[in-house]
């Protein structure tokens, strides 16, 4: 199996996107911007509980060539979507489908009082959709960064992330937290982002696996998921109800040392499971940070597997394909593995030694074939840069 690090070739993609803009709209763009997808190393379903997360950006990006308009019209075109140009009147009906994500960003900017008059945009993305790698956040952030520059809004990266989260929560109707947008906007190459989602304080933690003879494999199970569907929202509401029952603002406020006491106060078994996952997951993030800062990278492997067990058994957002990846990889000699992203499909990550990477990837692929599942896509994750203007 070819496990060379995946590359989005941003330079080539930039030229292609600008040329496509000219083909679609008949004029040249005012500029071209890029924003990446992300992998979450540890800290799942903690962001909407005011907790800790630790994502890093992928080299896969959404690239947008954009021209400013001032007539209240938003025209959107994607190289990955059928149907031609989508036109959205900023004072008209909301957009549907994929166009709701960038249109929601424009809505959120205008609703916050920023004078955005419209735009022509062509998108080209190499971020896999439905794989739990934040393709929607990349689309939102690249749109927000472009409009921030073109309209001289002066917003900081964390502010763009907040507005994009609001776009996804309110305009699109997906109850996601703040992690994905912040990762796309703020990550730096060669680092994982240790983010406190309550106050958005950030610490860039060095994460150079190659220098230590290690790799992090991403396995896209090809099982699609949709955050705006019911199960994700049920988990979020359950966490909020549990926090209210415990008398705290968010589950972040339940101390790890007091977890047993908190669980004893809850009568509902589902709430107990949700609380146990969130509180222990926050603690796992802090353990991984401590291990990375101590340069004990190999030791994070068991913590990843522990996190998957919690997501599978307590939060119950895994699926047979994700469980198969983790079990097969660990049996084949991985240092650790877990699902990443919201769950119900999407991707898993596997921490491996260089020498065993091909063997483990082949074992996972063979297990999928034996199980009658669609062949997974496997690639090496390389911590990459956040959103940027290309020209």
C-alpha cells in the first residue's frame, strides 16, 4: 500500500481554482485563499461542553477564488458539486445543500453588523466530505477569511471561527462545537493545537512524528455521516441536561477527581454515560499534552485507544467499521488507535512505527474486505498550516 503523505498541492490547486473562476464568471478573482481540514488527535465531543481538544490541520484544503460584489448577491460554484452556479440573495431565502455553509458565513457576518455586500466565489476542495475531517469547517473558514480581507473587516482568526460556528449552528442547523473552525483557522505546521474551548486560549504543541520514527495514519471508512441529523444533537442535549442536573454551567466544570460523586447524583443512566465520557476525555487531553511536552510520544498510543473505548461504550457514537479499524490495528501492532470526529462513520486514526505502517494498513484493508465493507482510504496525516491567503 502506498502510504506517502497525502498532499493537496496548494500551488497547483491555486492556479486551477483561479482559472476555473475565470471560466465560470468571465472575469478574474480579487484573490485566492485556502483553509484546511483537520484531524482531532484527542478530545472528542468535549468542545460543546466547554472542554479541551487537540486537533491539527491536514494538508487537504478548501481553496476559494473570490471577487467582491456590492449588490447583495452571492454567487457560489464548486468544482466538487453538480448543478452549476448557486445564486443567493442576501435579503432572500436561505441557501440549501452545500451552499448553505458559505452562505451561512455571509449571514453570520452581516448579522454581526459587518457590511458584506456579496461575492462571486469558486471553490475547489481536496478535503474528503463526510469523513469526519471537517470539510464543512474548511469551506466556512476559507469563505470568512476571504471576506474579512476583501471587506477590510479586521476580524481576528478566533473571531472568524466563532462566526463560522454560529453559521453552522443557526443557519445550517448542525449543533457542532467550536473545534473544527478554530483548527482550520489557527493551526500551525508541525504542531497540534491544545485549545480550551471555553475561553479559546491556544497553545501550539510540537507534534513531529516523523522525527521520532512514527506516523499517524488516517483511515477513512467511507461511511458517511451528517452532523445535522438527530443522534449528534441528542448527545449534545443530553450533556446539557446532565450539566443542569449537576448544577454546573457545562460538563467541563465537573472535576475528574469528583467524577464518581457526580455520577452518583444522576438518576439517568444515559446521562451518567455521557458525563463519564466527557470528564474522562478532558482528562485524556491533558494527559496527552503532558506526554508530548515530555517528548514521550509513543506513550500517547494507549490513551488514544482508551478514548475510543469511551466513545464506543459510553458516548456510543462509533460504528462497526470504526471499531474494526481500531481492533485490527491494535492486534497488528499499532501503538494505539481511535475514531476521530463526531462519529457515526467517518475516520479513525492509528499511531504506528514507521516500520509497521504498511503492514497495519494492509491488515485493516484486508479486515474490511473480509467483513464485506467498502475498501477504506488510508493516508498519512501531516500536521499542516491553517488558513492563508494565497494571492
